[in-house]
C-alpha cells in the first residue's frame, strides 16, 4: 500500500511539473506560499480579529490553533516521520524556491492554514470560512507546485489542520462554559 502512495505522489508531482508549471503561474504560487510562511497571513488575520471587540475570541482561537499546529507538526510529527522532501527523493523534480531544511511530512503550511481556516469557518459568517478554506487550499497546492511537498503531505496537513481547528474551537467553547 505504501508503495502505491509513493508512486501516486511521484506521478502527481511529475504531472504538475510537466503540465502546470509556467512562467506566469510560478510567481503567483511563490507569493501564495509566502503568505503561509510562518503562518503570516493567518497571524495577520488573527490580529485584525483581536482588534475588533466582537471577534476578539475568534482571533485568540485562531492563534491557539496556529500554536497547536506548529508544535504538533514542526516539533513532533516531522521529526517522527523524517520524510525526505520530494526534490531530494524524486529524480528530475525541481524545487522552485529555496529548499526548506525541515522534513516533509506533514505539510506545516497546509496544517496551519486549514487549522486557522476551520476556526474562521466555525466562528465567523460562512463566506469568511469559504474564503479561508480557498486560501488554505491554494497554499497547500502551492507547496506541491513548487516541489517542496508530496500530495500526501498536503492531504495529511489538510486533515490534521481541520481536526486541530475543530479541537481548539471545541476546547474554547468548553472553557467558555466554565
């Protein structure tokens, strides 16, 4: 089963490199991935929310989801799985940005993005959640487009991010009741 996942990951990345990469899209996806660097866009969003009294708790919940995501992924899971980045493992696959020094699985950009977007979906009017999920999906895809993550890294980050977002949201609801 694992061999099948590895083969599928490789085939998808080759397909993206051969069919989607082009001089017009590359700077767009570099910009999109930079929005996810250090959870930048999500921190900006959280601080804007904190600045509006009505949404202060939502902003705090977003920050908490980012903290949980970062610790779980960057400090724990990446070091447990130690998955080599695709540009180092797949012959002929090029990274289009400076090569990250950390391990590949799961995608931290994707996990933090989906955790924050999930909190936004659960706390704010639905249209903001849809925008959040769209941006999270674009950030996740950008990681594959740029050759720094496997599709399974992004899928795992998506699932993990949603679970973290829901979990932190539920924890905050529980703490609010006490």
